[in-house]
């Protein structure tokens, strides 16, 4: 009978077989349980309908992933198989991930576009108009390409009075995006009124700097309006979508920031003539109204109108005084009648005719029945003049 193997011996043997036979593998599956650790390493699971595989992406490789990985995303992972002895399981040590169907760069760009759209950076309402005739124009582009020559030639031809500040940048390569961001900051600090950011056409990889998140945010944050002239008619970048105006060529950018000075002056002359004509028309109309008012009698002799109004006031005052006197007299008559009525029913009038009122002393109610009186009670009798006090005897 063979000698039994320890767990460690068996695991080591399996480890050697697996790692020697699967040094490089490509595995397609759906990402599940994507868990970035504080260390920067990422642990996840690849699965399909029949099985699952534990996988790990070390920090150095995870930092190279250009798109956002989410659970449910189908990817192809490149790496090697390793046996993790402490748990007795095998896992995939991934070195790279690529999304199935779309390239990593395309997926990353689409994810960034959705993110910036959700933040409102593409909203037409936040875009500003380009100044009609800016005197200070900033340009951020390559100093050696055809684009800058076209821009400068057309701007200075169309508006010789324009002051152009060129901020040279690389328009492709690893440092291009950072240079464009810095150029936008420098041109804003220089106080330009409008900025043109552009380059000639190229492949999607050539336009990478203008699909950079930092460049898009720098354009959105620019104090001066930004014109994007990146690529040709069929090429769109994030810079185009964030910019205040997108044009397809450097020539179109020059037309946008430098309209023909002679044409602008002619248009201003036409508008001035129309304004003068409108003002003359309004002055003529106002003059006619003044003449019409001056012909009115009240305005020819304004003192007559004042006298008429003064006479009218006097008439109203007389009517008011007369009405007030009549009102007072009527109220006086009503008051006298009311006083007479009160006097006619006054108890004093009744006493004056020989009547008297007897009450128990200290009370106010008159005695109406002799049966109510008891011996010893004191009575008070009021006459028309004075009163009599008496005591009831048995």
C-alpha cells in the first residue's frame, strides 16, 4: 500500500501540475462580487452558466484598467492559474481585463460620457454665447500643425485689430491632456475673451487628449467661452460636447471668433441708420402731439381753466354749507321731540299732578298693596316737592 500523503503534499503536487500546465490563460466570464480592497488589490469571481472561478487582480494591474468594472459585465481575463494552498483552492491571477463586444477604450469613453452628461456638463442651457467681436483671443493648440496656421491666418485676415495669444500644447501623447488643462488656466489668467481649443483630424487614439475627463472639466470651468475645433466633421470628442461652441475645422473656428470686421462695421451702420430713422419717427410723432395739445383752448389760456375750477370749488362749498345747516336743524328738531316725549312720561310730571310714591325705607320698589305693610315698618313717601317719612303703627 502506498504511503498516505499529507494535505500539504497533495496540495503542493496539484499546485505544480496546474501552474505548470496553465501558465497563461484567457478566460471569458461574467464579473461577480467585484471587491476592491484597501490595499488596491481587487478580488472578484468569473462565472458562466455552469461554473465559477475565483480571481484576483493585483494593484499594479488594477490601476491599468481604463473602464469601470461592474458586476454583470462580461469580460475576457488574461492571466495564469495559481493554487492558494492555505484554502486548498485554485484561482486566476489576472493581469488584464477586456470587455466582451466593445474595446476597453470605447467602453471607458462611453462610461465617462454618461457620467458627465448626468452632471449636466453637456446641458445647452449652461453654454454661453461667443462674443461678437472679441479683441483678445486665446488659442490652445500645437504650434507646428496646419491647424494653428489656418487659425492665425483667418483670424488676422478677418479682424486685423484682434490680439491673439497662442498657448502651445501637445495635442496627442501622454502629456497632452495635462498641457491642455494648464493652457486653459493660463489663457483665462491672461484675460482673453474667448478661447479656441483644437487640432487637426486623426484617429480615435489621436483624439484621446480631448476625450480626457480633466480636459472636459477644464473647458466647463473656463471663465471665457470655449470654441472646440477638434478633428473633422465626423469626429466628436468630449471637448466638443462640453464646449460652448463646436466647429468642425480651424477655419470655422476663426469665423466664429473673428467675424469680418468690415462686415460688422457695415452691419452696425445699417443698424444705426434704422435706429436714427426710428428715433426721428418717434420725435415727429411726439412733436405732432405737442402741437395738437397746444391748440386746445385749455392749454392756450390755462388761467381760464384755473378760474373755472375755482368757481366750481366755491359752488361746491356753498352747497356743502347749506346741506350742513339743513342737517343740523333737522337733528335739533328730532332731539327736541325726543326730549318732549321723555318729559311726558317722566315720574316727576305725575307727582306734580298730586300723586305720590311710597316705598319701604331703604328700598326702591313702590308699595302697591296695603297688605304688604307690617307694624313697625318705616315708610318713605315722595311728593312733587320733598318727601315724608312715617312709621306703621298697629
